[in-house]
C-alpha cells in the first residue's frame, strides 16, 4: 500500500478521462467524485478498470453529457428505474449514479432510494475501504474525502463497516458474503465487531438469491488463497446455511483409537494447492468437491479402519443437485467437474500399483483432453504429513506423466474412437442395431487399451472378424 497526498492523487488522476469528467461536471454545476473500488485500488497499487462516479445531482444528466463529450464511438446506457448509467468507449467504462440515501424493508435487500448528499452516499457504502471518494471538480481535483478513516483501515488491512454492522448486514445480507470475499481477495482481517455481526445476522442470508451467493463464492474460489474465505464462512456460521454438503465434511470421528483426517481441512488444503498452479475456476470447483461424497460413504471396518468406498462415484452423482441448487451452469462446466471428481482416485491407484501401459491407456482414454487438469488435481490431493510418502507418490506421478506422454505419442489414445465403428460392423456382418454390435465395438476398444492390437483400422478389422467368429458370425464379403 502507498499513501498519497491530495496533490499526488491529482497527479495520478491527471488523465484525459478524468479531466473530461471534471470539465463536464463543472460545466453542469455538479459535484463529482470517483468512489469505491477504484479509489481503494489506487492506494493498494492494484490495477482497476471499474470507474464509479457519484454525482451530487443527476447521474443520468452527467452520463449523457460525458458521453457527448467523449464523441464518436461512445455508448451511453441509461437505467432510469435505478437512477444509474453507464458510458463506454473502447476499453473505457464509467458507471454513474446520483448521490443517494437508502432505507430498507426487512424482507428485501432492494432499498427505497432518495436523492442525497455525498455524506448520505458514503454512509450507505458497505465497508470503510470502499467508502472513500476523490473529488474531480477543478477547484478540488484530487481531494480525498474519507469520513470513516478507510485509509487507516487499508493500512491496517481491516474490513470494517462504516456504520453499525448489524444495520449494514441486516439491510443487505449480501454484504456478509462480500465482507468475506474482500477479506479473502485482499488477505485482510475482518474487524472483531464486524465479524460478530456476521454471526448474529447469518440467518438473513436466506433472502439473497442463489445466483448472487454463487457469484461471491466464485470470487472467493478465484482468490490467491481461497481457503481463507471458506474458513471465515465456516466460523461465521454462513457455510452450513449456503453449502451444507461442504460443512458436512468437518470433524474427526475416532473408534478404538483410530481416527480419520478432517476432510474439510484436507479439502481446503487441496484447493489451495490447486490455486497455486491454476487459475481455472472449474478446476478449483473440482478441488472443492473432490471428496464431497465422503460423509455419505464413511464406514468403520474393524480390519481396515475408516473407509470411504466409492466416494468418488457418490460425489460425482451429488454434483448436479449442488449445481442446480446454487444456480451454477449445468452444462459442460458441470460435466467437467463431475469427470474430475469421478476420476480423481484413478492416478493414485495407478501409482500405488505397478504403472502398467494398460492402466495408463485407460486413464488417458477416460480423461481425454482433461488429463493434465486431472493430474494437477491428483498431485494437489497428496497432503500427507509423511514427507517420505509424499515425495514417493509425487515421484511416481512423474512416471505416470511420462507414460502418458509416451503412450499418447505412440498410440494416439486421447479421445480416440475405435477405428472400426458400429456402422461398419453392421454392414460387415449384415446386422441390425443390437447388443452384439455394442459388444464387438467394446471388444475392439478394450483390445486397443490393453495393448493387444494397435490403434489402426487394419488390426482392428482383423480383430473384429476373429471376435465375431466366436459368436458364430461371418463377414458377408
């Protein structure tokens, strides 16, 4: 973080888009301020594209005048019902709103809005670090208006509400998710009274749409260390309300002195491991959900201890219900997460045994183009505190990776289709669609994956004819 004087802020904002905002506001006789995340990120020395402007007066009038001043190529979108506007030109995007004060009904997070002063507008902001404003009018250009000491909170890395947090969170419960999200993204600490208010108001999250909650969860997942957000969600009591399946992973049960690891903490460790090497949102979702089936499959066996047989398959089947409830996309993204969860045990099973070509071919076939992501997830899943075991498994994974590379180059297994398809089999033996056609097709696939024949048409055709003869079938020609 860097502290700036008003003069230094004026220099930082000495760009044409801000000078044009200044001239436009002065021409209309309006007070004009840049607010929120753009101001916060200036001090944090973080890049920020979102420019939010508060006008004491009509934000719509200001937006229209600014769009006109920008000239050709500028697009002005007015949202009269909300009193907001957006102006875009090239990569520039500026949001406008008139200064306002808000009041809320308990059953809704949609406020009753009235025109207000800059002070009213800053009072309604979610956190002190987002309530700072910099004046753009010529006579005060670069002057920081910081009534809640947001600058000090930035310096101390604190998330705190401008006013009573119980009012802030009760009025708009989505702010509870945003509180944890900002703390996670910025690696800040949630001030004690603010955190206590999260606990007191957690039930209010029920009035927030699942889409908005999922948006915040996605931003938490994309943070540098996403586990921080999920720990805060759990500590505040929000996690069990918005994500009961994840909350159910917590705890350690012990029988005869033998306990299993806390699957929740293990999951967060895997998530952070993935986050260190990949920014892919859906791979991070896969890490978060890879053991989601364990509570439903947990069983104590006197001989083997705690077991979680088939938790990968159970977890894979749970995912559509989770995605549906949370309004996440039920498309190829969901199918990708399902595939990762279903297959995440396969590489570890291979390295625990002898790394055979057949097992690696089948893994490559089943994972297809997602094989690299699967290997990333599986390596992240090695969280043993036994360093010797950890290094042994990681070394074995290197062997698997090399086998994958070698076999893909030689056998072209990834996403392959059997060289002899069902249509050719039916024509060859004069068959209608039937079970035997499927059996012959599967036999060819298995023969290629097991290395019995090569992945080419001539060997596959010869193999099919031999297999068909076993069933009393002869080719027509």
